[in-house]
C-alpha cells in the first residue's frame, strides 16, 4: 500500500515537472510605456526607448495565461512589411515565453507594430490588442 502511494506520488511529480517545468521559467510580458501623445524632436527607436523616456516610463507586467496565449497567436501569424518606415516608439513589450525560452521585443506607436526590429504589415487587430494591455492613462 505504501509502495503504491510512493509510486503514484513519483508519477504525479514527473507529470507536473513535464507540464510546468519545461524551461524553469514562467511566461510573462514586461511593458514599458509613455503617453502616446508625447511629442519629441526626433523619432525614438526601440533601442533608445528607455534612455529617451526614463523619467516618464510606466511599467506593467502581465502573467495572464489568456493574454499570453493571444499574444503568442498573433506572433505566430505576423507578416512583415517590406517597406522601410520611420518608427517613433511609445511602448515596448518584452515577451518571455517560459515554455520555449524565446524572447521577443515588440515596439508600438499609435499606428504601427514592430517585432524584433522588423515592422509588421498593418494589423489593426494586433495593434488594438497590444494597446489594450497598456494602462488607460497612456492612451489619453
């Protein structure tokens, strides 16, 4: 009887580790954003976002499984633009996929999305989803 309980416990422990402990990290999105209507004298790149706005950045982290699943879905079907466009960033998303261990950097402004340095073809749904993750005062 005790041997059976120990065996069941070890099986459950193994299954739990397999399902939830693949990379030892949890998925999350770290968001840095400023008010979308802030004017600057130059276009702020994704790389220069923090140094340009360090005193006015608002921070948020998202761990919601539903939100992360939706973000993953958008990222899997993203199509990139072939046009070279100027990009003036107002929010930066750092997505860490705990299952695959992959990291993605997503930058947005009022009209466009950039993923890992590449501009995405116009996608109102993707942009609206990303904006919905921001604090409301950033969009006023």
